[in-house]
């Protein structure tokens, strides 16, 4: 709890209230302190913290994507309202299994499904369109940004990564 109003700061892109001694905003990656070095180019000042791996990066190593700062590696992930896609498939049982395994590991997965009903006449046909590298009818398992690295470890142990 913040006792002193002077200790409050507002996050760069997200306007989240944070404590004045915080180094960065965990929601958008905005840097609050000067002199923080990029984790790759140590002589360059960090322009933001990746909200997924929580490391500082310069503009050469990271970027703002939809008002959140991500490193080059994590900028390739599909993101939805503070969550990242860690697994996807068209098999509901497999998606439920992955979600359950992540929950058992103490994580907070969300199973996202974009339903598609082509109409009564052709409802038995599954239309398969590709969005980027992923099917539109794909079931997506999402986890909060801060849980991404642990979720990837769990999926690797399950040999699903």
C-alpha cells in the first residue's frame, strides 16, 4: 500500500500507478530510472523492460508493440490483453490437457477459442484459414506475461514446446 502520494508514479504507456522506487512498470515496460543498461548492449541505456522476461533492452534489442515493451525474441508472440500464447492446437482434449498441466504447475492459463459457425448448411465443414502461423480455428493457451518463461519450461518438460 502506498502511504505517501509523492511516492506514486504513472506508467509510461499504460498509466498504471506504481511506487516511486520501482525501476520499471511491469505492465508496459516503461523505464523509471536513468542509467539502466541494456542487457545485451551494456554501453547503451535501456529504453524499456520486456514485460515477458523482465530484462532491460535498448531500442536496437526491443520495441513497443501495442503499447507494451518487448525484446526482439518476445515481440514475435501473439498477445491478448496482458497474456501471451504459449500453445495452440485444434484438438480440444489436448488444449484442455495443456491448460490443466499449467494450472498444476501453479500458473494461470486461459484457454481462448474463436468459435466459427459457417452456417447450418455447411456446419460439418471446418474452414481452416491461416493467420500468421496459426489457424483461426486454433485453440490458444494463453498465460499472463510474467508466467511465460515458467509456462515454456513446463511445456518443454511435457515435450510440447
